[in-house]
C-alpha cells in the first residue's frame, strides 16, 4: 500500500468511512501461523470468539479457513482449542519454514 | 431485540469492531471490545478515552469502528459521552430525532483513563445519572506509553515507574477497588467481568443496556507486553484471574450483590502470577512475605464479597 501525501488526505485527516481499517492488512506481523486441521474440529467456535483480530471466518455458523490477511499469529486460538479426543484442531507453525 | 447469546448466532452478525486494527498480537482489549459490541442489536454511539485502544483502532485514515465513535482526551470519555447522550435527548424533545428510536451509549477507557486520569469525569457522569455504560478494560498499568504504574497496578508488580530491584520489590501499594468505588455511587448497575467468560460478559452487557441510568463494567484485559507473558495466554490468564479470585466475577444491581461465577476450586493466586514476568521477583525467597500479602489481600476481598453477596 502506497502512503498518501498531505495533498491526498481529507482536510484535518478526517476519516470519512466506518470500518475502513479492513484496508490495512496486519497479517504481515505474523511470526507463527495457525493451521486448521478440519478433522479434529468440533465447531465449538472458541477460536472465533477469542480471536483478537477477527481473523477466523465463520459461514452459516461453521468455521472455515483463517483470514491470513489479518491474523497476527498470537496463538490464542491454538491454546484455547479443545480439539477432538485430545487432538488439537489448530496448531502453530513457524512462518517461512 | 436481544441477540441470542450463542456463538453460532453471534457469528452471523456483522463486526462492529473490525479487523485491521493495530492492537498488539494477542492483546486482550479487542476481545473485550468485540464481545461488548456484538452483545447488542441497538444502535450504539461510542466514546473512547485516549489509550491503547483509541490510538490503535483509529490510526490516520483508517478506523476499526463501524459505529459512530468519538476520540476524547485521556480524562473525559465519560464527560463527552454524557454530552452526546444529552444531545440525543434534546433532539428527541425537539422532534429532530425519531422519538421511538433507542440509541445506546458506551464509553471505553483503559485503567489509566478510568482509575486515574478520567476518574473525576466518570464520577461526575455517574452522579448526573446519564443513561450510558462505561466499560473499563483494565490491564493494570499505562501500557500504551510504556508500562508505567497506575492505581490499577497490583501489589508487587514490576513497572517502569516502580521497578523491582534492590530498593523496592515492585509496587508497594495495593490496587484500588474501582468496581466497589463505582458501586458506592449508588448507580443501578455495576459489574466485573472477564473475556475468558465470554457469555458472562455478554450477558452483563445485555443486561446493562436494558437498565436506564448509569452503568459501569470493569473488565480485565491481559496485556502480554506489560504483563511480560506470552502472546497466546490472554484468555488463559484472565481465566486464572477468575479462578484464583484475584478478579471475581460479580454484579451489583440496585445495591444487591451477586457473584455470577464461583470458581469450582479456588486456586492460589501464585498460579495467576507465575506466568507473568512482572511478578517474577516475587518468587525469590526474600519476597516470600510480599507474595503472602498478595494472597491474604485476595482472600480478604473474596471473603468480604461472599459475605455481601446474595446466594441463589
């Protein structure tokens, strides 16, 4: 994303639309990447409610993939994931490996 | 009007607090905010005291808020919002705003902006009886400016302005009990909540919206930078805070105290403190007494709360 100069910004740098932070992708902050293992997932949605970055996509009440554009890789989801029969449905892996 | 509080139903709603905000990885505050914002269907106006949440959710050009939102200075989130609430009432009286449309008002502040700097404006707004909820996300220090002590910093914690070392063993004073201070304002609803118990938190927000008058909710919000813990333990630490009774979950409705979550087994407060680097020095032999003092204080507060509470 190209930074804007002062001529391109609205006067007073006023923000003109709500929820515009979605244009700012925070996924590049990530050092560890959460990986979803579907067969171990019980669809409890704890990962969704506890995600500080709203980076778990849920469609019709079922979780789907992570939104890696915004996930900062904190790992709360992996820690809170109850999994199935002791097998976690979310594991963390180092980025770039 | 009330949203059914199941994760499946809640997940179908549009985010009122969106991704792309720039809070640190693993921060507890956005979890508190997202749960608070999704717990109601009402149109909401938010005012936000200066603090981590404010500076990182609205960085030039971008805002993570999908609702009308006002950035205020450190000290006047409650005063600003009480003005907004009054304006809506006046516009309704003048016939310039739909009389039957219910608009709700929420102020967010960190512990610095609530316990310390914003305290007089909060106290004033509560005394004047404005119809609003004030939510404090309490991370126990001025984290945004680099971990300076606040009056919410717990006893014995290491911060940059009360550094633990050979002179002092971290903060020498206990934290002030703001939830009880707000209850002393005799307002209709005061509660304490934790993001780990999301349903309890959402229920409290929902209940507060249905009550007319000033409401105050104090929510613990772990900060892995300031607490010197890992990025993944915000929920685990807030759960430990509840289970050790360091942060009991209760509400005071019209003067009646009710404990909403009683831990199955009350564990030692050391379990909550051990994963946090800010308390590391308390586990060395010379600070044993201080650790015991922390435990005694937690026990005393918990006993007091149980005595006050109505058992159901």
